[in-house]
């Protein structure tokens, strides 16, 4: 190990959304402070959510997804940003971090530390990446390798393990390029953390597009035979020219093992100020838990928007502010071909697990006035707390123009709007953009 040590007042581990959001706030409020950033990879500050759209061709260049180069960020925010530095240990008692780089291991001391290491793609041991036929998608490098491989692959068969957001977005990307897809998942329906009604409708939509979905599917092995990937499951064998493995993510916190920093299933426990169980160590982003304002407890809900907010909160508090994070309500939305799927709040299943009686009420309405051309169905459900009739969330499936309805539901849930009041909500109306009685108003009016 290099005996030379570096010291920073603020040391940030992770150079993406949460970490760099914290760094910018520290710099703004502590102009003379010394800030160090250690990043495992060689790319920082990029829009990982845009990777499927680069592969599908909607985004032309990977560089379009990068907000800052290491050099630009270091210069603009006057911090010492070191790429290709993987943190392998942290010693809170001595306020020391050990990182590994091409030059070996080195120690970094700090007064305050921010953990923003993000998450890893869940690796299936029977599906190891080989850069020719089996791929994961988590980083810019992953996207570049997939794009390069597709350039050499005529329209053929692609198998996808995992029907979460990434899996479904990649179904759209591959299909748009002329490939034929099959989707395998261990859950019964796609995106299992959403309401089962959504999953069933997604299965129907896949079938209508001649994209087979195999639910309750246990992967037993993968192998390469005759330049094809063979995927053995508990029921049958699938063959494909390319396999994308997208079963989900897990917090990148292995280096915290045997430390006094508390974790919950790998995710760092923090309070609403961003502090961990060690007073001078903060955390945020996909490596950390987050406060759910409706459930009034911490949950693991990784999302880019949440990472940016948690990083900002942590940075403000690290630099001397005192700001509590209001929390999330589990807002999520994604595009799938020509529709959006959105959800937020507490659905009946989650409510039952938390001793809450949550009822769902549904409605289907056109996205435009019935006589105006181009309207598409909007399927929407409201979740209502039966004890006080307040809206606590909902979900929708509809055309892109209906996406903002989920934000309206979110505001209603956050402000505890009564479902009876929601039925008379003064919603925007004009034939080209909305009917008189939109799906939200209709659902609220049907609640008994």
C-alpha cells in the first residue's frame, strides 16, 4: 500500500447523481473547503436512464448522456476528483478510506464522508457476460458494447431475463431495430413491484405485439452452443442470438461489511438529514434507504430523481445547513412503446402489509374529448384509505399525453386530498388535450 495519505474535509465516494449533487452544495456553501471525490469508473455524471434510448437509436451519441467530464467538474467546482479509484474499505473510527487504483492501494482521510456508491446490476452466476452473446446493462460501457454487438447482428432472436423497467425498455429498443424478443421473468407478471393489474395488462400488450412472455420462470443455466445462447429453465430450453440479463439491482455497499455503518438488506440506513448511524458519515442515492412520507418509514426505492434530491439534502447538511428530506411517495413512470405506465403511493397489497385498509377504484376514459380524433384509452386507478377516504396513490396506463395525471395523483396523496373532493377537482379541459370527465375525476366519482 502507498504510505502517502491524502486528506479532505469532505470525501465523497461515488461520482454520479447523489455524490456530485452533494459536492456542488458543499462548494456553494463552503467556498474554501477541500473536497475529494473517488469514482470507481472512468465516467461520471451521466444519465443512465437514457441508455436504452441510445441503444434503440433515439439518442445518437453516448456523449449526449454525459453532463460533466471529470476534468470539467473538477475545474468548475474546485474539487479533487479521482476516477478509477475503487473504495474497498472504510474505517469510521480513524476516519479513513482505502481505495484501489491502477497504482495500488492508498489511504484517504476525511472529516466528513458521503457514501454515494449507487447500485450494481444483479449478477446471475449462470449467465456470466462474455461481450459476444450475454450482456448486462448498467453502465455506459455496457451500452457501448451492446450497441457494437448489435451492429454486427442482423435481425434475429434476443432473449431478455428480467421484465422490470430496463428489461421492458430494452424490449422496445430491440424491437424497434427489427429484432425478435422473448421475455423471461421469475415473477408471474412484468414489473412485479407495480400493481398486479398493470402487470397483466403489460402481458396482454406483449402478446398483441407477438412478444412472448414467460412468467414464473426459473433460470437454471446458460451456455453457448453453435454460436447461440441456450437458456435452460425449469420448464423448457430457449435459444437466442443474444441474451440481455436485467433482473434488477442491489446496493453497492459490500465494502461496508463489518463496519458500524448500519444497512438494511445492503442499503445504508439514513435519517431524514442524510446521516448514517455514524455521525460524520452521510449517504444517499441507490446505495441508501429513503424515507417514505406516506408509510412514515424508510424503504429501498432507487431512482435517479431521488438520488439527486438525497445528494442535495446531504450536501446542504454537510455544509452546515439543517434541512430534513420530506420523503418520497414511490413515484415511478416509464414509457413502453406508445404508452406510459405510472404508479405512486400505497396500493392495497402494500397497505395490507402495513396494517392499512386501502381500496382501489378504477376508471377508463379517453385522453381527449370523445369526438376529437386521436384520443386513446387511459386506464387509471386511485388508491384510497378507507378509514378517512383520503387518496394515498394510484396507477395509470395510457398515451404519453396522459402522463401528468400521475403527478396530480401524487400531489393529492401528499396533501391528503379527500376522494370526494377529488371527484370535483377543477381539471383542465379542451377537446385536443382532455375530456370533460378525465379518468381521474371518473375514478374518484365512483368511490363509494
